[in-house]
C-alpha cells in the first residue's frame, strides 16, 4: 500500500507541475489582453476629449471668469467651468496673459 500512495502522490505532483506553466500562461495572456483593452479605451477617450475642445486666444482684459461666462449658458455652474478651464489648460491659478491660447471644454 505504501507503494501505491507514493505513486499517487508522485502523479499528483507531476500533474501540478504540468498545470502551473499552463496556468501562468493563461494569467499572462489575460493580463496582456487587459492592458491592450485599457490602452485602446484610453485612446478613444482622449480622442473624444480632444474633439470636445475649442481654442480661444486670450484678449487684453480677459479673465477666466469672464471667458467662462461668455462660453456657457446660465444652466451651468460657472465655478465648475472655471475649474475645468484650469485643469484642461494646466493652470495653477487664475492668471492668464493676452495672446495665450486656452482650450475651452464644451459645457
């Protein structure tokens, strides 16, 4: 009986040795597929965001608040739009200069 147990345990060990590389391959393939899908969807999202932006050249006397007021309807919160202007244009504060190009997101 001991011989039989040894055979069984060695078969079980051989089987686990065979399945580990297969399992590792499946995990790698799934991981790669997730990375490719994530990249694809990120690119589509970036393309959509670029289409939703308009360029505006800052005029003397313009402020972010004034630009926002001129480009959104009263239904939208102007504070949210000003914040989006800052984020989209990588502005650390409200200071803008005449001649500066800003990207205006659609409200």
